[in-house]
C-alpha cells in the first residue's frame, strides 16, 4: 500500500520557511503541523519537503516513482506514480500551474498524482476516473490531505460513518447519495476531475476540466479522428510503462527490510498477505481472450520505436512479454471459458509473447479464504475475489498490465440514448434499439421493444435532475420496496446476446431475469437503487432517502446530461473498486497498471461521438481499429465477445462452495449491529443463491465485502502515525454503532 500525505496549516501564514531538500533522511521526519503545532509524522515515510507545508511519501515506492522538480525555493512539484513527462515538461507544467492552469498537471501520459507548491498555495490534482483519489480533513487549525482515507482517519481519531456505508450499499454508483463522504466521519473525498487547493490551511475544491453547455451540443470529432486519438493515447500510455526502468522482484523468502507499512499489520503479516512467491522480472499483461486485455498485451509486445529493443519489439532486448491467462477449472468444469481460452491461445501464438496459463480449482473461486487478506482503505466488491486474482497476478511480472476500465470508458450507458434525443438525433437510436429487439428473441413482445425503449429514453430526456432524484428518494420509502429491479447494466446485451445492444453487458455476476431489454429500461433513469438495497433495513433506506432529497435541491447535477452523468458515475464506481482491488490482491514487488484509467486515455475516450458509441459492438470495433493502426490486423474469430456468463458461473460456484462460512459470517454480523441489515434476511438470500435462485449476485458481494472489511478494520492494531503528539487511538476505535440518522 502506497500513499502520500501532507498538510497546510494556518500557522504557516506568517510566511514560508526554507525546507530541507528531498531525501534528507529520518532526522527531518519530526515535522510540525504548524510553526507551534504538535510534532507527528507517518510511520515509515520519506520526506519530500518540509515545513511550513510538509509532504511525505509512505510505503514501498520505487525510486523512479517519486520525482520532485523545483523552480525556486518556494515553487516545486512532486509527481508520484508512473508519469511519462520529462523533467523539463514537469517544470513547464509547474510554471503553468503557478498561473492557475491546473489542467496542465493532469495532461501527461501515465497514472500518477501531482502535488504543486507555489508559495503558500498547495495544489493536489486528482485524476479523471477516481482510481487515484485525494482525501482531506480538518486538523490542527488547517487541512491535512492524503491519497488514502485511513491514515487521515487515524490522524483525527475518526469514528465510522454508518450513513455513508448505508449509501454505499443502497446506491453505490450514485454520487448524489455518496456525496464527498468516506466510511470515516470527518474525512472527505475530492471528486474525480477536481483538484484540492490549500492556502494557509483554507481549502477549496475546483474542477480543472471544461464544462459543456446543455443548451447547444458541443462540437464532436469525426469518428476516425476520435479513434486515432484513442489509439495515440493508449500507445503512449503503454509506452510510458515500457520505457520505465525494469525492477527485479525480491526473491521468495526474503527476510530483509519490509518495503512499507500496511496499517494494522506487522512485517510478518504483510509478507504472508502479499504472498511468498515473487512475480517474474520485466513486463507482463493479462491475456484473458477479451478485447481490452488483448489490446494492451499486443500493443506492449509490438510497440515500435523504443530504445534498445531489436526489430522494434516493445519488450526489452531479448525479452518477451509475459502474458497470463487464468483457467477456472471449478466453475462449470471450465466449459464456460472454453471459447475465451481458445482466443487467448490464438493470440499467444505471437512469438513476442510468452504465454502462461494459471489453472485453479475451488481454492480460487470467489468468496474463498475471506478470513485472511490485508485491510484495504475502503470496502469494495473486489474483496470477495481477491484470493482468485492474487493467484493469477502472482504468476505475472513485476510490472503487469490489466484491462480494467475499458468497458466503462468506451461503452455507452443506456442513459446516453436520452442525450441523443436531447440533441434531436433520433435516427442514431435505430441500430441500438433494433439490437435490443433481436436480443429479446423472436416473440410478439420483441416487436414493441423499439417503441418501449424510445419512450423510456424520451421520458428521461424530459425529466429534470431534481425530479429524478426525488422519485428515487420516494421509491426507497415506498411500502412495496424493494423493487424487483436488478443491478444496473451499463448497457445491453445480456449473456444470451453478446454482440447486440449498446456494447456492454451486465456487470459480472449480475442476474437479469428480464434480459437485456429490462436491464436497459431500468438504467434509463437519473438515479436508481443498487442491487444490495433490497436487503437493507427501513432505517438505512430512510437515511439514504434523506441524502437524495438534500442532493436534489443542490445545483451540482444541473450542468450535465443524464447519460453523461450516469456514465461518469459508473466510471467512478469502477475506478474506486479497482483501487480496492489493487490493495486487496497486492503481490509483493509488483505494480499493476490500468492504462484505460489514465487521464489522457479517459479524455480521448470521452471525445468518441455518442452516435458511434451507442452502436452494437462499439468497443470491439474501436479496439480493433486501435490495433490495426498499430500494425496488428489478424485477430482470432470471436474476438470482442463478452464473458459475463463465465463470471456469473464462477460467482455461483463460489457461493455454493463457501455457503457454510458465509452463513457463519452473518450469524452475528457487524452490519446488523450498525442497523443496516437484518441477519436473517441475508442468510436466507445466501441460501437462495446457493440453491441457484435468480438474485443479484453482485448485491450479495457488496454485503459480504462490507462485512469482511468491517471485521478487518476493527481487528487491526496500531496506527499510521508516530511522534510525541501522535493520536492515542486508531480509526473507529469506538467500534461500530448507530450513526447519524440511524
């Protein structure tokens, strides 16, 4: 776990003082909160710069992942992560940020966090997706900030925010219900696409992306130009990872210095949680047979123009890209993944790829081994599949590419159909609604599908933001709730029609009894309850309803169209879960890279015209064009098909195999102590899912992962801080209890 932390205090208003240079060692770690404030510093940190506004990097950062450039004594920039800019480009961006052009700090290729200090002003830029978030809290007469919420919670001795957990379960992809909160009271999150600006302790949240007008549709790029932009952004993102120095992982059984602290775990626990086997040196990538991972693997294996590589190979001299494919032998006998494995084998015939197939049985099913694992910063559905992914990643490389986020940045959310109607582009609805009708199958009802979808899109286009939120808020309090609506599908098709619809199927594990049509109709709203809402108590739903009513009167959502806002919310939710995934499935000495979540790739994908995005199979066609532009034109048959059936089969098999420990987990759940669920109801749902009944499986995953996270949080020991005036309690030291409004 790696994070950065710093603060700005009102005491620094007397003027900045000279700071020690970067890398001055532990003697400078006892930095004060202000000129006369208490001395406290994070455990295991390296100081990047000191008073009056200190900044630390905490954890197992590699030397090339921490860069500091300085224009003068009080103007400097720290970039942490993988950034493709040169030192001179960083200085140019720092000068631009000094004049207020914050967007320049986010315009370089790669995935990173930038912190700029200009005199007494500190600027921390978050990313567009939310995979590298920024948190802040009031402390010591000023503001402390970090890229992790738990250290700030420790700093202020925060209690658990049960209302936020209720909103996270009831409306997980709704920024209106979640607002800027975190699971810790007093710790706030900077929204994606915004920057935290501090001056003498006073904070301001400002957006750095231009906003489009709702009155007139903005100019759109031609489809070929938009695809070229995506290709260039992806190639540059992959090239940034390939151009970085290679790192040799520590050998198995290494007993030297621990690379960095994980809050609540000792060195031996951290070594055990991260796995004994070290990943292979060099560059690797997932090769699942899907379009996203295959695109990254083929780009990384064959990028031209890198120094020191023979014949323009993307890997190092004499080095082949390590491509890892996971073969699930326990889910339906492996038959559901047969076609996917065949596509992976065909792609791996490329001589520039070294193919490794990781086979696993019941021990790698979802919900396996929930009793162990590291404490993550926040809860997320990835906790139930962490052991499964850790086995695959342990066979990968020290720098491993994953295709996470491709569906969220490239596919069309069904609500974008309403955006097309608002722009009076009705003819572009013909192909997606026709694909939905074909997905319904030959029946009398399929004839009415286009009209039904069109009416739903028109209704959303004519519904105001406030009306949409108030409708959902009232729905949560209705006597008939829960509604028999399943987890939102960011777009059809369902598992029965992989090539139809808007280009995206239901999320992995989702069960949509009505198929792609019902899923798309349910998604044509401003806001909707999540899959776990059906199992929450009335008090928890009432708290979420109050949050939605309060959000309805705020003007925050009035500047976006419904499809644009829903797509951004789906991306933010996925990015947050990807961050949990990185922490939960962490392998020692390994770095995961998700180029689709980089700022420049997200920007390029947002420029894709909606008329192209809503066409059936849009994601596969765009990525095929990206590969063709990079010189890869031969792809196996079926490339671009979805794999939702395989995910759903694995989740069901995991529930059946782990139903006994899951029922024991909910014998006396902490979620019930907090008033969020009724344990009997959840146990009945787990039994029903194990018996094969149609239930939203991702809703159960959210409940289980939140319960597991709470238990790990309350079982932790120690704190993230040390020093003479370090906090005496850790976060949520008081345990779980009723929160505000519950």
